[in-house]
């Protein structure tokens, strides 16, 4: 990504870029249920539907990454070009927007940033809202260049759990991680993967904004405990990408996301541990 833009941008920066009429900028609303029940968003934003067309419909696990050719076709319909600067946000602040950020990076597009504070942060600054934008008439020329290491499956995670150089970090609440709170999706056990460590998204975000760089770096360093590689997981592969974003901002380069997450692992046939991490 160009020097002027990092993986996270502020509402003021985005407002200035929109006001300048920057023609390479595409803003996407990546809210998911229950936060996507809104008709208005940042002026000109288009809907990046993680609950719908940007997740596979042919598998039982929610929010699974779609095939590269489908991703390419669908973001082209949103007017995204190969050289577009994509800014993603969500209506919770920082919740599902890192998932969209990670999906673009998984398809080889690094010119993508998350709006810190999301839609609530934008509104709190007094910036205007408008009806979510119509899909443009002209398609973009985005090209998907998949990064094979961006996602891992259940079999790969099972092997990685035994590797002392890998930290598997879980973004769910600690109550869910320890099995003290029920899972929101039916048919799943409580608990966590043997050897996984808890790093709730709520530890990384305050009032819809990411913590400062030093705080994020300290939290990530404590959780990974010297491991060179990070595998992130959560309930369905969405908030896991919040850990991926925090790790990226902290200078970690070897990051991958377990796409199936607990929606897959928490079924009756996978090994699980109840209680605090050992």
C-alpha cells in the first residue's frame, strides 16, 4: 500500500479523501448481522455482503471464503479496480470490517484499509451519511491473486497446534473460550482447541476503536509468547481477522486465519478443552 495509507485509517482522513474527489477510492460497508440493519452509510459506500454473496452458500460453516474467481467477479461488480484503494468499515466500529480487509489481502490486494471506529466513529465526528450507494454501471478490473497461506483448514490447524513455533489465538470471549458460556450457534460444544490461547477481540478494541499501537503490540506479544507464526480463530472466521489486523499492525508477518473456526471445530467430533488455557 502507498506510503500515505496504512492498514487502518481515521474518519477525518477518509472524509478529506472523499472531499477531494479521489477517483481511485472505493468505500465498502462490510457490516454483518445484527449490525447491518441500517439503510444509510458513508456517502458513496457500497455493500460488501459478508453474510451473503461473499461467503460460500454450499457449505454448512458460515462465513467461509468464496472461490477466487467468484470474489473477483463480485468485487468487480462493486466497481473495484486492480489499483483501487479500498476502505472497509462496519456499523459496530471494529467488528467485521477486518474480515473484509483480510479477504482482499487473501486475494493479493494490499491497497485496503479498515476505517477505525467504523460508521459510529464517522457519525460521532459529525460527518454526513447517505443511502448506501448503488452498484456502479461500469465493472471494475480487479484481479484476484490468491495467497495460499492466508487461510488454513481444520486438518492443517490440528497439525499446527503441536508446533511450538505456532500460536493459535482465539478471538471469542473468554467465557466461550473456557466453555463457561454457551455457543450462539446450535450444535456446538463449548471450550477451545487444545493448546489455543485466548485473545478476545474486545481486548483489542475500545469504544469501537482499535487500541493504540503500543497497547496492541503488547497484547499480541503476550498472547503469542514468542511464537513466530500466528493462527487466528473465532466463532466463524470473522473476528479472527481482528486479531490478524492487530498482529499485522504489530509487525507480525506470518499470520493465517482458520476459516472454519469454532463453527467447524466445535462440532462433536473435534478435540476440545473446557476451562482456562493451560
